[in-house]
């Protein structure tokens, strides 16, 4: 399991690396690498998953039901959820997508840093996660998602 320091370090390094590449090619087409989408769409996709992470933790802390992964969706419907994210955010230009990503990154990292070690590492700390530890989920929404974006850029030939 990844530690708090590992989550935060991977998140910051991943965001820096991803933005360095997308800033050189704002709004470039990704072609077959990701469904003819754009570099902007990578940023909006990761931003939306930050918002999901934030929502899960805020709802849990407030004692509200947590819709995991999202209201009206199951993990078996992940493709549909990602398509909805794309549809909802595809009109954003690169500058706005980038600004939203940077802001949601900061909030997501702050939330991770605010969690206790037990909240991060105990598999049953959040009933709605089943036997998954929040550390793994947070890493997937942050550093691992940035790495995914970089793999898409690699596949699209964007240096």
C-alpha cells in the first residue's frame, strides 16, 4: 500500500510531468490513442475524478450517502461514466481545463493530507469502499491517473 507521502509525492510529480507535456501541445488530437480526443480531454478527465474523490470524502464526513463511483453508476458502468464526464466537459478550452485541474489537484491533495493514517490505510475505514483502502483509491485518482494520461500521450506520439 502506498503511504501518504508516496501518494502526495506521486501526485505532485505526476501533475508536473503531465502538464509539461500537455502545455507544449495544448488541445492536440490524440487520434487512435484515445478515441480521437484531445490533450485537453485528458486534463478534464483527471479533474473530474478529483471531483469524485472530493465528493466521496465530503459526503462521508457529512454523514451523507456516498455514491461510489458516482450517482447512477456502478463500476461495471465505468465506460458510461467516463463518457458522461467527456460530454460534460468537452467544451472547455485548454486554459480553463488546466486551471480547473490545478485547483482540483490542490484540493484533492489537501484532503488526502487531512486524513488520519487509519483513514488512509485501514481497508474497512470506509464501508462504501468495501475492503479497499483509501490510500489506494486516492493514488488511483491522483498519481496513477496522471501516469495513465502520460501513457495516452505516449501512444499518441506526443513528447
